[in-house]
């Protein structure tokens, strides 16, 4: 499954990111806003946001 930024609304991204500390939440939001091709869930690791 690949999630593209077009599939995720700003409100959904905000709802999801509230479960992370602010620094990690900002990295998640930045990654989703920059990536134009989408992010495969198979390649994401928690270390990517540390």
C-alpha cells in the first residue's frame, strides 16, 4: 500500500500527528508535504522520524 499526499487531508494529518511529540509530528508533516510520489508503508521506520 502506498499513501500519497493527495490521499491525506490536512485535518487527517493533524489528527494523526497529535499522537506524537511535537518534534516528530513536525517531521511527519514535513515529509508528507514534500513527498510528491507517496510513501510506501513498508519503507517507513520509527528511526526515520528520530
